[in-house]
C-alpha cells in the first residue's frame, strides 16, 4: 500500500504533535504528516505536494480553516475530492450551528481520541 500523506493545519504545535503521534505511534500508520500553522500554508502545500487527507483547525492566523476549506472545496478546485476534517474545540452541536455551511467532510473534536480518528480513517478507507 502506498504511504499516505496527512496535512495537519493547526497553529498550536502541541495539537500538531499529538495528532501526528496518534497517527504514527498509536495507530502505527506508515504515513507522512506534513504540518503547517495556517490555512494559507495549507493551500501552498496542496499546490506542491500530493496529500491524501487534511486535518484543518478552524481558528488560525493569516487564513483560518473556514476560508482555506472553502477554497479547497470550491467547485473548480483540483483539491475538492481530498477529505478535509475540521479540528475544533467547540462541541459538535455548537460547531454545526456556527459553521454548518462550511464544506468540511467531517469533524474531529478536541481533545482527540484514538477511537474517533480510527473511525474517520475507516470512513475514508485509509485503514
């Protein structure tokens, strides 16, 4: 199986590190984790590298996750079929109420759980 590349866009290093550790150490995935600190940097990575899934924080400087995901999922975007998972500290109901129209493929609430990440990866056929 081809090595998967996960793009983790979060402005807090600890969150990046934790998600990478879950993917590589807990789930033992043979994958590359590419980490950036804002939505603009995430778009730059998509332009230059093959990415299989994006984990996108909502609130980041320069370009937030909502703006970046709207660009990724635009009808004419070459990246529109890449799954984008929202990373949020909001509870699920609050998130849906506030950001329901944003085209995320799914949501991962903080704090992260190995079980929920496994569900997401299974849902998108990555495990």
